[in-house]
């Protein structure tokens, strides 16, 4: 810096780039690389470019580049523009001088080579760095150990340990092992330092702790994962958790072997830290997975957790994605194997799953409870789909399809053991594909191809079976027993000795390990050492999304198996087990679709002209046709013997009259005069309150004890379930009340017009009551039977016709759609009954309306009792007409309220509104339509009851 500058000049600009005065002894030239390359002839002879005086164009003037070629006494840098020749000792040059010869250096005897190493060495030897961190570890350690604490880092009490031992201890720490400097604390469940304050030469304690964090976390995670593996192996864990523990064990073994081998060539802590970075990343990922899995209750929840974790890392293109997919494949293998066994794609390993066991995975066995015709609570084990045991990557619809396919296969094995689908050898000969994860488009395409080929092979086996071929042609030949029999004994001694020596030589040879390389170990090695190849990158980038992988991997196989099983079972139900005949029985008797049965039952219950089956003084009457004579007897309810006498033959004769309509099946159910499903009358199990109501013969509940008993045969209980039978029973109870009301309102006119009647004179109020009651009951019963039952059952009949057409049109094609199995037919059957119950006001939300209808029925029965007593002369007291007038006004008010409620329901938005199926999502299957939607049919009842606002007007009685 310039010491002569004026310090009083505040506007002076200091020389910021001047050398420091502290470097007084340093050379001016700070360049060390080219310090020895001195071009004397050029550097000393180059002229100065000076201002050319006396010339106008100074900017474009040419400087004097004469290089001092003039007189020897002339200065080397002249301002003249003349040319001068240079003069050397002992020789005077001419005007023509070769200036390039001047640049040649004197010949050097020993070559002086310049290199970067010499440059660095020269710099180190000649100059000392001003930074203590660059002055070497010795000076740095001295500054750290000084009591004065020059660096103010508080490292004076730290012990300096050997670097090689410390690096080996770090390696052991990262691999989860105890060492000289780091030991495992069982109470804290973490690694702790054996010495409180240690450091390496050239490192502070804080910087070393920062490097230590990665190794400490790797060691703790390794110990935690190893503890998970040990606990899983010691306890009675599930197959899925065992598979996860095995995968974690392989992960830890691969990391330890690979890193131990690679860390031997690492000489510094930074290199060792870089080596452990990939291992740290994957260990952290697995720790998160294990922590989330530890709170799951079963294997299926564990699979769902792992699948969700993989979805979070779907964006990764390194080998970690490949590792996680391999883990998912291994862990889900037990669940997929059971699913394949349940679907019939593989033989069942171990004991087969039966209803006597506890179930397995998503199939559980529970006792199905219901009340039989005797009122006893029945229990029967049955397969139940447990949605909690279905992983999240399986859609609920697909899970139900899998469950129903397996359930249908069990039906085949129980009732058709010789069927090809029930024989594991025939299914195995068709080469069924197994449920496996496929993560590339090529593998997905192969799965679809295998599924189609399997369907073709299995259909061929079914066709052989349909042609009475008991043993379908298999794809593989069974080994002949003669080719594997022993031929050792009976040979000469020399041959036996040679054979033994050859066997010994064979056993002496080392075993050839032909096992394929472990994909998990290969993926881990690629990830740990960053050896991602083109295959790994293409497999992650050009692959289907993880969310679609389950659908693409499993659905082709599930759908193929479902189509074959659904078509086969549906054909057996319709052809071999006569399902349609049993459904017709429900329509005829539970829903009173058989006119003969309705008429015979009505007369047996209500006809007063039939002989009573009631015992008189302990003696049963006999001689004519007997009936219960409801309303014309003294005691109620009747005894069981009276029921048998009155209703004997009603069911059998009604069923026989219907059989000529289907003569081909006449002898199917009439062997030994038996009815389908042991059809019979029975007494309903009721509570004490219901029994009290039944004891009144004039109440609407007087016949609620009577029911029709039906028990479906073993295979048909999959379609006619106890819940469906309960709904049939509810409908029968209501329809029995309706036919009673029809009989009562028809008898009202006979009581008034009979010549023997004591009803004298014309009572206009009673006449109006008879007419309106008859009109009301006729309208309600017509709506119930025509709109509620007949119209809905006609839809069901069309659906059954459509199913039979599908299964009988093409005898070679035995397949139906995925959603066209027995479960869908059962659901459709139940929806038929739900629609009927909705039209008949039997749904839970319609209870207030049904309650109002029952009150109207009760008023009509009360008037019928009054009319019968008047006709018999039992009630001729004063004020009887006022009593009829009061009953009529109440009846009219109730009917008016009922019509108002029905009109409100017909105008209510959303009440039974017919739903339209979205054409974009409908697959057009047999059961995908909306033909059974709860349509608002109350308007039909209103049209029958009133069309002129009759009940809204006041009447003068």
C-alpha cells in the first residue's frame, strides 16, 4: 500500500488490490507455475507503445516494433520510426535479419520438466497458509487441546483415538454390532458410546457427532428389525408375518455381507458414510413399514399397509421400488395361495376347508340361525365372507366374486363329486394359472393369454364329461409303474459292487446349486451400490400404476374361473335340481297364486256351512267335510287336531291340480304323495302378546298363527334362503288376512238378503257401509294381487326364461358372466320379494300406513260381527242403528285419512322413485338392469279406491 498518501483526503480511493505490508519479504511475482520461463530476448526488447506526436491519426498509428535493431549505442526503446538492424557481439547484421532466430533459447543440457506436483510442492515449501485448518492435523489438534481454547469449541477434554480402530467401530455400529467404542444398551434399546468424549485427529467432537448420526441410526434400526424377526419366529405367527420376517432377515443379511465386503477398501470416514447412505435410506423405509405393520391385527391388514406404503414410493425409479415390490410379492404369497385353493386353481394343501372348521382368511364359518316351522331356533354352519380379511388392493366386488366362486365349487364337490370342476386332477390337467403379482405390461399380457387358454382347456374337459366320458383327456401322461421298479437285487456280485462304487462317487461330488438368483438380494445389491441398469429404469418408468396392478394381475384369472363355475352351477340348478319348480311352489302357495288352493283354504277356514272339526264333549265329530268355521264357533283358537282335520288334503289336492300343466315333471315330487320341500301347514311361533291377539276370533290377527312350512332341499338353500322364506311368510300372513276380508265383505250382503235373516227393514247407513266396505276390500285386494304380486312375479318369470335361454341355447358354451352366478340370482330373488313387500306396504318405513289399513280392517270386522248377530236375531236392542252409524262414520274417516296418506305418498318425491341405470357403467349382464326398482305404485291403488274425491266430501247420515 502507498504510505505517502494523504490521510486527510477523505475522497481518496485506497488501493484495494495492493499487496499487504505484512508480506514485505514475498516476491512480487506470485505466479509459481511459469516463474522459470523468462523470455529475455522478447521481454527486454519489446517496445513501449507511446503516443505518436506529430501525426494526425494517432489511434490507428503503428507502434515501433523494431526490437532495437539499430546502433548499439541507441536506446533499446526508441521513439523513431526508422528501421535499425540489431547488433550482436562480434557480428554486425545486415538489414535482412531473421527475427524468429532471436527467440531461440540457449540449449539446456538437462531438461527442466514442469509439472503440477512440483507446483504444489513449491507452493507448500515456500509459503505457509494463514488458516489453521489447512496447516495440518497436528497444529489443529494442538489448538484444540490447548487449555486456552483458542478456537472456542470446548474440545479440550476430548480424547484422540486411533482412526483405524474408530472406522472399524463405525462399520460395526452401522451393521448393528457392538464394538470397542460403541456398545448396545438393552434398557435404552439403543447404541451408546463406550467413552464419553472421543474424537479423531483433525476432527472436532461436534463434526464427528454429525458423521456419527447416520451410523447410529443404521445400527439402531438394524437391531430393531432383527428383534422383529426374532419375535416373529418365536411366537405362533401367521404365514404372512413369517414371510415378512423372512424378507427382513434376507434384507439384513444382504446389507451386512455387502457392506462388510465393500467397507474393507474404504480409508476415510466420509467414504464410509457415503457407502452407508443407501443402506440408511432403505433401513428407514423398512422401519416405517414395520412400525405400521406392528399395529395391524391380521395378515390382510398387513398387506394393505405394505401396499399403501409402496403406493407412496411409486414415483421412485431406483432399485428401491423393485425391492418393495419383491417384498410385497413374498408377503402376499400365503394369501394368494389360499385364494387360488379357494377358487379351485390349486390343490388344497393340508386339511381341506370344511364347515366343521373355523374357516381361513377371508372365508369364515359361522352358525346360521333361524326359526323353523316348529318355533325352534336352528343352527347350521355356513361359509361367510369376512370383508375385514380382504386386503385393500382387492375390490369388494372382486372379493365377493371370489367368495361365491369358491362356495359354488363346494356345492359341486358336495352334490356332484364326479363333475370335472369338482375333480382336482381334471382342473390341474387344464393348466390353470396361479394368482401372482405382475408389474409389467408384458407379464400382464401373458396372464390374459394363459387365462384364455385355461378356459379353453377346461371347457374341453366339461364337454367330454357331458358326453359321458368319465375320465377327461389329460394334458400329461402318468408314469408307468413298470418303468420305476427296482432292478438291483438278483444281479451278479460284480455288477452290484460296481453299482455301489458308482453311487459313492456320485455322492462324493459337490452339489450343484441350480437355484435361481434371489431377486431380493440382487435388487438390494443394485440399490446399495447404485448399479441401476436399463432394465430397472424401464421397468419402473414404463410400467402400469401400482393402483392398477392388482386388477391387471388377478382379474383375468378370477373372471375366467367365475364364468365357468357360474355357467356350470346355474345349469345344474335349473336342470338337475329343478329350481324353477320350487320357485313356482312359492308363488302358488305362499303368495296364493294357485286359485284352487286359495278357494279351498278360504272355505276350510271361513265357510259356516262346513261341519265343525271341534270336539264335542271330548268326542271328535266325523261324517262330512270339516272346517274351522272362523266366526261361527264358540272357542278359538282351534286345537292342532282340528287344524289337521280341516286342512288335510288342501295342499296335496291343490298341487296335483297344477301338475298337468307340466306333465313331464309330474312324478318328480309325488313319490309317496310327498310335496316339494315337505310343504305343509304349521303353527307360527309367536310371543305372548301375539298369542293374546290371536285368541280373539273377531280380531284381524285371529289367523296369524297359521303358516305354510317349506324346507328347501340341500342345494336349493343357496337360492331360497331362510331370510327369503321369512319374507314369504310375512307375505302369506298379510294375504291370509286379505282373503279373510274378501270372504267377510261378501258375506255382508248375504246377512241382509237371506230370507231367514232377522235383519228387518232397509238400513241405508248399513247398506252404504256394506257397499263401501266391499269396494274398499276389493280394491285393496286387487291392487295387492295384480299390481303388487302378479306384475312383479311376471318380471321374475321373464328373468328365469332369459337365464334358461342362455344356458340351453349353446350346449358347448357353459359360461356365464362374472356377475351372473348363484349369488346374483339369490339377490335378484330377494329383490323380487322386496318389491312385492313395498307394493303391499310391508316395508319398515311403511308401518304407519299398514297400521291405518289394519284399523280399517278391524272396523269392517266389527261391522261384520254386528251384521251377523242382527241376522241371527241375537242383537235387536234399541240403538243398534246408532251403533252402525257410529261405526260407519269412523270407517269413512279412516278411509279418508288412508286415501289422503296414499295421495301424499304418490306425490312425494323420491318415494319408490324408479332408478335409471347409468349406461356408462352397466355391463349389460343378466342381473344388471333396474327392472326391480321400487316403483311408486300407490297411484294404482288410488285409481282403484277413488277417482271423484268421494271421501273428501261430507256426508249426511
